């Protein structure tokens, strides 16, 4: 059984990914910055060295889903949304496997969107850099649901608003298909072309 780490895997999209991957036979371990979240491991990516600490505690994994994220004007946006996913990919490169970065199909203003765009660019760069040992892909969800306390207007969707299960199945596809790397799948109901 293959083992996957889903960061931020205890709520919302992360939880949907965990449930989908478990149903497909993956041994899933999760991390969260929230105490008492039910996560297998605590990881506060706003703290220096958190990625290395988590990686050493988790042990061998075959795959990684970089889902943990901060939205809005929260302190630590860069550390959580860019630096830690990048560092976890670098750590995964030694053993190989598959990585899926959770990005954002929206193109709003502010640091959050700039960092998600940087992570998208790094996704493609890392796929080239670490091939053939490590496959690196991304899923860019549209407005499935807004983060707690945020009010985000969804863009125009051609085929309807995406569901959490749609995002989760795209993640599973990218983890399981050994011929795909350097690809970012928008799961946004077609809003990227609307």
C-alpha cells in the first residue's frame, strides 16, 4: 500500500482528498497546525524548520499533497503558501514519488494570489528539475467554498461550480498516473476560459 502525506488534511478540501485517497487504497497521513484537529502530525509552517521536522517525523512516503494554506492577510502567508511546499518538494526529491500542489484557479489581487502563482511556476520547474525520480503536478481549484470568514465571489462557471470531490479525484489522478508531470489541472467549472 502506498503512503501519502496530505498537509492541511483535516478540514474542507484536505479532508475530501483524504477520504478519496483512502477509498482508493492509499495509506494516508495528515498534518495540521491546529491542535486537536485529529491530524496524525502537527506542523506549523509559519515556524522555521517546520517542513524538515514534519518530513523527519512522518517517515517514508510515496506521495505528497501540499494542501496546507493561509488566505487573506494572515501572518506567515509566504511560509505556508510557498516556502514550506517548496521545501517539502526538495525533501521528497531524494526518495522520489509524486507531489501534487494545491494552487488556486482564481487570479485575484494580493499576496496570497502572488504566492499561489509562484508555486504554480515552481511546480513546472520542479517537474523538470527532479525528473524522472519525482513527478510534480498541481490542481488549481476554483471557488469550491471560501475559507472561513472570507467572502469570495465565484467567477463565471461554464459547467457549474466544482465540488470538493471533483478536486479530490483530480489529485488522485495525478498521484496515480505515472506518465503525468509538470501539469496543472484547473478544477474550476471552466471559469479559466469563461
